[in-house]
C-alpha cells in the first residue's frame, strides 16, 4: 500500500494546503473574539508565546511522525505501539467534534456572501440584530451549514492533490490581500487608536488560569494541532522536504493572518463604539459595519471578503474531514467515497444540532453539562482534547520514538542539518509535556464547566483502555 500512497503535487502545494488548514475560521472568526473576551493584548502575548514555543515544536513533531509512518493519525501511532493507538483515535474523535460546529460557522460565512448582495449593508444600525436573528433562526443557518458541508464532501472525495491542494492555491492569496486592505481601512478610521491600544498595550489584570488554557487551546486550534491533522498532512509529504523550515513557515503564516485579522477588526470596533467582548458574532458584525460605511464599493468588498472567509474555512474543514476519512481508509479499508459520504452524514446531524442549540434549543441545554451542542463540541475539543492530544504526542515523540529516527526524519537522513534538533528534542521530551499538563490542570480547575471537563477526561481514559480496538 505504501507504493500507492498519494503525495502532494508540489512543495508549494503542500505549504499552501498546510497553511490553508491552519488559516481558517480560527484566525479570522475565533481569534478576534477570544482576544476580545479575554482582555486583548495580555491574551495575545500569551498566545504568541505558546505559538512560537509549544506550537512550533508540536507542528514539527506532528509532521515528522506522519511522514515517518506514511500513515494518518491512528496508523502513525499504531506503527510504533498498539498501546498508543488511542491517542490517534482521540484525534479522529476531535476531528468529528470540531466538524460538528465548524461547518455551522462556515455556513454563516457562505450565507453572508449572499446577504451582502441582498441589503445587509443598507442599514448599518441593524447589522448586529440581523446577525443575532439569522443564527438563531431554525431553518436558514442549517441550510447554509449543509451547503458548506456539501462543498467539503466534494473536495475531500476528490482526494489530496486534486481537490484540497487546488482550492488552497487559488483562494488563500486572495484572502490575504483582503485582510491587508481591511486592516488599512480599519486603522485609518477616526477613533481607531483605542483599538490599537487594546491590541498592543498589555493589561495583565484580566489574566486568570483559564486565560492560559484559552490561549493554548486557541494556539492549537489555529495551528491545526493536537488531533493528528498535521500528522495526516505530513504523511503525504515527500521525503525530500525539510520539515523544520516548512513548520516555521506554516506557524508564521498562521500567526500573521491572526494578527492581521485583529488589526482589521479591533480598530474599527472601537471606532464604531462596539463591545470587544461581543463573542462569536464579532467578525460578522464589525466587518459588514466597516463595509456599510463605504457605499457601493462596500458591497463588492463585502462579497469578496466573505467568499475569501468561506474558502479559508473550507481549506481548514477539509483537513479536519480528511483526518476522519484517512482513518477509515487506512485502518478500516473503507473506500474513500463511502468514507466521505458516511462521515458527512454524521457531521450534518451534529451540525444541525449545533446550529439549533444557538436558537430554538437554546433554552434546553444538555442535562448535567449545562451547555448546548455547539458549546459542547467547541469546549470539549478546544479546552481539553487538543491540549491533551498535544501532550500525548509530545510524550510519544519524546519517549517512544527513537531519537536517531527523529534526527533522521528531521534532517532527511543527514542530507541537511537541523541546528535546533537538540533543543527541540528536549523541549518535546521534557518541557512541553509538563507545560501543557500545568496549563491544563490550572485551566480545568478554574473553568466553570466542571461536569464537561470530567466527561472529557473520562472519554480519554476509556479510549486509553480500549487502545487496541481502533
Ligand atoms: N486551524 C483551523 C482554523 O484555524 C481549524 C482546524 C483545521 C483545526 N484542522 C484542525 C483545528 C485540526 C484543530 C485541529 O480555522
């Protein structure tokens, strides 16, 4: 089977696909509102610190593990030790759970392409209320979520080089240009200074134990780490590619886009007198508000922005989808098309529940857990599974895989040097597991959703017990 394994079509194709996986709603939708509701600059500093230490090291580790085994998440763990298979399986579960709410937000982005053309911008004062009305209605957002999911099914069904790679190549650069333009507009609005201060003047008074966990979770979510996604993408990577430098490029691009999104949103937010802690509606309210002030050209720019946002979401969601599908193909010998359609149906049901949990079902949270489906999927993955997934990967790489094998993988069998190898190795082996454990424990203790956290830990324990079944 190794001989027939798909490969990325080109170096730039892999980079764009991996960056496409990393850059998504996590950067443009989630990062601004997480920063906004966790105190702004202090959160951003912690997030940046985590990203370029733990995040970068785990990125390199995941790519190396995937390429070494030439297998997706579960297979890559199993390749070394059956006892570790559960860590990969936990990643597949995370992929499923994230795909339970991600397409809901992807659907909002798609809907806003359409809404931009149908009068959304006509009344700037009503943009906030329109968003609230839209996401809580029972039919529309579910229909858009399904439309978004169908796009995913089509791309993932086509496989790696043909679908995922092509989509990323064209549409990622256009998103970048849009964000730069928006940022310039935002910064030049009268009253934008307060937004810049919010972003860059550190105020550590808002920092608590959960801020660290939130920043770590956001870092992992944004970089597509902690669930085997980069293991899977690494498994399609050619032997001649340099993993450390590719890893650094992906991390830098991802961080750059998140900061650009922050620059596009916060100055405008303060200029318009909106609330930084507005939550998940932030981009969907602030960005149309900027465009609404621009007249006719605003409509055109709004369409372009939401097309680009949809595409960014799509190049990320296909990578999540691919983790699930690659597991079914590699481990369960299910043909790609069947794997895609089968898991797509389950994701559609989860997505419908997540969407409805924001509207008609918002009065009936899940018993004991006290949250709706959207928050359940989000909190379970972002606040626990991704962090624990990263911790397990670090322990696996540091203590199970042989050091010489890692060195060979990261230097392409000595074809070039990786100066940071020793530092990276010790970080992954000793520092990162402890650091994640501390952040997780402190965060989990201080978080409000105790029952949910216990459920998450229980799931991990059960997975570990049945590791050989996956
Ligand atoms: N990183 C993507 C974003 O920022 C989302 C994503 C794709 C992801 N693959 C992932 C998150 C794997 C966690 C794990 O939108």
